[in-house]
């Protein structure tokens, strides 16, 4: 049959908080015995047909408007084949295609859903999608709205290929994101992710898991960043504001390698007590000024050149353990004076 969603309000009172429009066309049939489902004999189930969704919009109070431009799906006992999907949710747009298998067991017996999806987007605003829209609009901009930990379902076994032009997450702006994700047993694994970030180029792999504790997700990340901007990183990453406040007073570009593991809080921020990391920051040209200790040193030695650090080919290695960032000794030449620096910084500032 064909359903005109815009006519639903004529036969059922939706109220002022819900608005529907669009057309759903279905030509599907299914038959079988419940005993076959219980014994997972899905080959004995007959299922066939097509489902098409066009021009559907759904507006709910306090949530981003959902628009389905078109979706087309074929049905067989073995799989649902999504040949086309075009959706916008608020500012975000998503196109997808793929196949889902074992859908009967997933829907009726809560079994594992398997499949492959390829997702494309020109803009994915995660602040709008994951934040509390009503609170955000009434009290704060989207990039300051409280996030909530995303729970990864245990009964998914999915592979996702992603090509996303722009992602907004908290204050970060990521461009030209490509890579693949696998979702299995409560864990999202990231493979060969590549993107433009913080004024440079970034590649990463790792995992996000709620398998052990849905309230405290586990994050593992290996990342390489090339030719990024100190100031852009400071502006976009709250974690850098806390861990490396010196970035605010640092000019120039940097490259970095990082191997990090941490638990996340319910608001998707690192639990600093559990954070452990090893890494290195390299810079061909670094500039730092307005550091109180160097201003005092310059005054004591009567050498104003010490007030501003300008160094080339810097290689700084660091570790994070027990709530502190420990910096291994490294050399700088400032104002004609050679310095060897090392020390530690507390994440509690």
C-alpha cells in the first residue's frame, strides 16, 4: 500500500509537538512459523518485497527536524538491501547504502545484526545530534552543550566505510574524513582514519568501547598529526587547554605522535586519573612569549632576548602517568643561550 504521512493528523491527533509529511510505499510479504524463528531456521521464512520512502519529514519539539529525501530497500529472507538513503537531521546530511543480514533474528530475538554500510556526508554536526537540543537552544551554544556518552549496542556486527566532508564535534572542525569503522560486541574500532584537523593533516586508529562499562567508555587512540597549528589546537580542544595551557602562548606549526588510553566520563571528557599516554611533539619553527618565568629570567640576566623563545627543529618527548605530563629533557637555544629543559605538569593544573 501507500501511506501519506501528511494525512495522519486527520485521523489521529498528533498535537502541536509533532508534524509529519511524505509518502511511504510498501509492497512486501512475509510468512513462516514461530518455531522456525525460535530455532533460527530463517531459510524457512518467506520474505520479499520493496519499501520506498520519499519526501518524509518529521518535526518533534526540542529535536532537530528529520527529512528523508528518498530511501529504497529490497527485502529477502537473507538480507535487507539498502540501495539508496538520503537523510538530513537538522544541519547534518547523510547518504548511505549497504546490506543488513540476520535482520529477522535481530528484530524478533534480539540476535546480532550483521552488515556493511557505506556512509557519505557533506556535514555531520555531532553537537546538534548528540547534545540536548532544547537545553542548547535555551541556555548555551551548541559547542558548549553537555554531551552524553554514546552506548555501543552489543548485538551489532557492522562494517562502515565513511567519507565525510566536514564534522563538527564540540569545538573541533574536521575536514575530508575518510576511513573505516567496525562495530562489534559493544566496541567501535577505528581503522585508517584520515582527516584535516587543527590546520594540518591527521591519521588515527583506535577504539571506543562501552562493553565493560556503559557509563565509563574506554578510549584507545594512536594518532599522527602533521603541520598543525598550536593556536588552532588550543582553540578547538578543551583537553589541550587543560593539559598543555602553554599552547595558548605558542606560535608556529607542529607535528605530533600520540599513543593514548583513557576512560571517558558520562559527558565524553577524559577521566584524567585513568589517562596514560606516550608521545612526541616536533616543530621546525616554534615561538613562545609572555611566560612569567622567562620574563623573570630576562630581567635577572638583563637580556630581553630571553623574553621570547624562537627555536627550530625542536623534538619534545613526553609521557602521561598518574595525572602528570612528564617531559623528557630537550634542548633550546634562546637569545644566544643554550638551555636544557625538562619537568612535569599536573593535569589538575
